[in-house]
C-alpha cells in the first residue's frame, strides 16, 4: 500500500484477470458501473434466452406437457444441485423454492419441532430484519413458552449466549449492512457442543465466496437467488438441510410438491424422503427457469477464483478511497481482515444518502442503508478493476466539488 | 336436446360469440384443442411482450432502480386489484404472492389464532390434497389440541358438521376432480351462524365464473394464478382477506414485505395495516409481471359473459357425447344443474387413462385423474364451439375404432 494505485496498473490487472471474459456473459447498462449486484445481480444473456424459450415453446406450444417434456417438475432439484456446488453441499441436500423468508420459516419451525423443551432462537440484532420478523411470527403462533427470540448486539457476544436453553442459533453469514463475515465453522461447532441446531442465511454470501456447508457440519441454510446468483428480480430462493436430518423432519408448510408422490393425490401427507420434503406449492417456472440458466454462468468458475477477485476489487476500492483526501470523511465499517469480510464494503458518512444519489446520477449504482451507510457490492463476474478506479474517481469528484450538497439529493424518495 | 347438434350450428354460435375475438389474444399450438386450461392456462400474447420488456429493459438496463421506476414494489397490489374485480372484492382486500399452498397456510393460521378455544378445521375428503396437507402441517406444528382436521365425505354432510367446536370451514368452490360447484353464499352463512370463519379456495373458479366474495361475506380466500387466469406455469397465487378482519390479524409468515415500512429495516415487525400484511418475501417479479399482463385480457370481459360461454361449451360437449353411441360408457360425474357445476366436466370410464393418452396423441389435450376420470376444462376466452365438436368427434373415433386399446396407451408415464 505504499505506492499509489493508478489506472494503468488496474488496466493490467483486468488484462490478467482469469474471470475477465465472464463480463461478456452479461447484459450491462451503458455508461454504468454497477456496485449493487449484492441487491440485484445483473442479467446473464443465457437468462434472457431461456426465458424466451419458456415463452415461445414450453408454455405457449407444449403447454401442460412441459411438466414432463421440459422437466419443469425437476426444476427445484436441478436448480438446487447447481447451487449445492457453490455452497459446499453434496447432492440431495439443496432445493430451490419460495422466498428466503418462507424457507427460513420452514427450517426454523422444523428445527423447533426437533428441539422440544428448548425455546430460544438466538440471533443478532443486526441480522437482516426479515429473518427476525419470521421468528417473531413463529413465536406469536406457538406462544412464548415454545419459541422466543433472543438477540445479541455484537457478534462477539454470541459464544457467551450459547446455552442449553437455546434451540436454534440463526445467523446470517455476511451482514447485509456492514459486510462482516462470520466464522461459520467455529460458531456451528460451538453451538453443536451445546446441542443447538444452526441455521445460516447465505443471502449475502452464496455465489460470492466459498462456503462449505457440509464440511462445517451445518444443519440448515437458506439463501437468495437474485443477488450474487443473478437469477433475476425476486428469483426463487433456496434451502439446505443436512442429509442426517432428513428422516427426522416434519416441516409444517407441507404442500403437495413435498409429498412422496404428489400426483397420486393421496388423502394424507407423506413427506418425500429427501430434500424434496421442503417443497410446498407449484414453483414459478418462468422465474425458476431463468435462475436455472443464470447458474450456468458459474459452471466453469471456481469459488476460490471468485473470492480472490472479489477481495481484490474491494481491496482496490478501499485503497483508492485512501488516495483521495476528499474522501477522508468516509469511515469504513467493514472489517479489513479478509477472513472477516464478504463481498461488499460499507462506509459511514453523514451525507451517505446524498452521496449515494449523486453517485447514481453519475452512473455509479451504489446503495444506501439508513441512517448513514453507503454500501458497495463487488461482483467478480462482471466488474473490472478499472470500473473500481472510475467509481472512486467519480465519488471523489462528487465530494470535492460539493456536488452531493445539491438540494435534489437531500430529499428521500421511496426507497428499495 | 331433441334435435342433434351439428357442426354448422356450432359454426353459427362461434360467429355470434361475443368473446370470439379474445382467441386472438392468445398463442395456441397448431392442430390442438386445448381442454386443459384448468390445469395451465394458455399464453396471452401480452404476457410474452411483458416478459420481454422486463428482461430487455427493466432487469438488464434499469436494474435495482426498477423497484421504483417500473413499480415492481407495487406489483403484488396491482395484480391483486386486477384479480379483485374478477372475484367480487372491493379494493384493498386481494394481494398476489407466493403459492396457493403457502397462502392457505397464512390465512388458516391467522384464522386459528382468531378462534382460540376452537380446534377443528372442517373440510371435504375430496378437497384438493395440498389444502388438506397444509392443515396437517399446521396441526402437527400446533398440536392436536389446537388444530385438527375433520373431513366430510360428501358435500351434503357439511351442514350437519358445523358446530361450536369448528374454528374454520375450509372449502374449494369447484371440486378439482368432479367439477362440482358449492354454494358459497349459503355455506358461508351457515358457518357464520355458528361462529365459524370460512376460507374458500378459488383455484378452479377464479377467472371461470362470477364470484362474489364481498357479497357472500367470505372471511378469507386463496386462489391460483396459472389456471383460468392464464398467468403462466406456477404463476404467483393470490389471497383475499375481508377488510373487517385486517385490524385483528397476525399472520405468522411475517416477512419484510408485509411490514408497515419494509425499507426502514425496523428491528421489530409491525404489520402493514391493510392486505399487504399478508406479504412475506420478495416476489418473483418476472412471473408476477407476466401474470399482471395476462390479467389485462380480462379487462373488458364481464364475468357473466364468461360464465354463459363456459356453460355453453360444456353443455355442448355433453350433448355431443350423448349423440355418439360409442361414448355411452362415459359416466358423467359432474352435476348437470348449472348452479352446481364449474367450468369443467369429469367422466368416469374404465379406460380413462388410455382414452386421455389417445386424445393427447390426436391433439386433444385433456387430463386424467386417478383412478378412472377423464377431465375436460372449458376456457371461454380461447375455445370455440367448433373445437368442442371436433374434440368429441375425435373421442368417439378413438373409442369406436378401439384405438385407445393400443398397448402404448396402457403404460402410465410420470404424471402431472
């Protein structure tokens, strides 16, 4: 970090980048640097082609026959297995379905049923709100004696709170706000030592960094299809349940797709023996087909390769921030240690909202998290090192020129 | 029924059909008569156009900004209101989200929480299995003292089973197998008289016949987007909750989209005051946009007009069956009285499976329901009276020629 990082150096890095060609697999808007792939991934070209095929042939012409002839019925498993490879799961443990929130309810309520006599769900106050809301919903349904949410304010307090009263430890691997990465292996092991089941939310890590669910002996995990997996807006989510639990489960959202033989129209529910028992209703085929195609972009990519570039991009961003005096008010919230950060950086700044709006106006899509956080996501499949250079240069210009103080950037619009 | 129905007469009916032009709004496979729109509706042309727009502009170019600029965030309500018009609901009571099964869980568990002290969910043995499975799942989660499923074998027994122990009466308006239509107004009233809340599943009625949820004083309803609403395979489902209940609800799948202010990232869940409280996770935008576009086909259609044609088509089918001696083994399971049938006909036949396969081979797409039912759906938006004539002629030919006895039609494939 002693010498200044220049554009020429970054051009060289792009030229040497083994993932550089992947950018061509995506449609990207012109004159835009997209640092929000952690909210909504960019569109892979194969996704559009696949959607077209589903419309022009599968739905319109082959109609109901497509459940078999185009294997719609297998899509949740097909997609699940493609994701499994990215999160360190051997076959038969991952399935795609519903939303992350709904899937969390399934694994959480299953886990609570397995942990009769324990009532606490332990999590972090800063966890993504929907995760906590889903626990609140289950607690309200079951009553406090059967389910109650307990929160720690800091990740360093988790260990101390692991007790024999805790049924489930529910954590998000990468914090949506700060980008902090938790130690999955260590925390899972500590929880297991107290008889606690562990649920990991991979929303901000799947497709961004190597994950080893099997090796970490994780019990359950859920994750999102539309962020780093590039499955399209609101793409179906996924769910992991370790094979060792499959025979002892009873998930309450037991719809026909999770039945052993859905099309026998049995009077009574009998769960499918494998991971399919977590399916509920009919999956949204168009959205799921697009996710299926999008995952093919990962087929020849190693997660280690992805991680290396992701860290390279964020390191470069932060180094460049340090090179601009105008940016010294930006306070990095994300841990600098590589083993403690995901694929995003979060900076505090008193004018974070205005900065974010001014960046967007200049074609740098970042996002804002209340009250004062500017959040930047680094997606190694379609970002270049030179993009990072330009993004920081624009940010520095916005600050040094006071452009961000324009009144138009002060008003908050409906936010996403 | 005294004179024989001939092709010329049906050509005349097509020429006079006020819905005839609607057929042009759909892509239909060549040389096919599609009598399975009650399983998966045909593709409206506007659906493909809309999907294209979501891919080519909204997702790929406008990316995350589309949540506001293309009103993705409002889609569940936008779609909900379009469906509301078709099911007799005034604004603010219908929302599109998740699958029918998941939505059923939401309204069922909400209703059970409102009915503390009563534990029985009363339904019909012949109800669509997923509805019953979802009750089983909830019962297993809550324990039998809080939730238990009680089934009547015949719809005529429902009234006798309505008692002060029943919390919820859960019925499907049109039976998926027989096509029998229940009397929503009468049954809802009878249930209310005993303090029972009523949930109607509209999977086989929404978009096929006039429904008056408000006028019938229904408490909750769920339904499917991919049958008569033509929203595409696995299209998002919908949910109705009467406004009078909105202030007293606490649905357990309380994800961030159902929060009063989802993007304030509040620590605690506070439900949205209106029907939005039934939202859970992020909706599959591509599938939901296609459903949204598909619903526009209904914009200038009156439900009474739809019903009249639907009944005309099925009446015509059954009359033509009666004109073919070879078809006298077909036993109609569907009630003939118009107030007792939906938009499909179900025939029992010892070789129903083979008949169905032979029909499909000849371009007439029907479906089979175990053990011996041939099921035919009549979708007034894209079927012609002459289609019915040809379909029955082909069926009669298959039987009289013994074509259906070919060994290739005897083997059951993976079914849908």
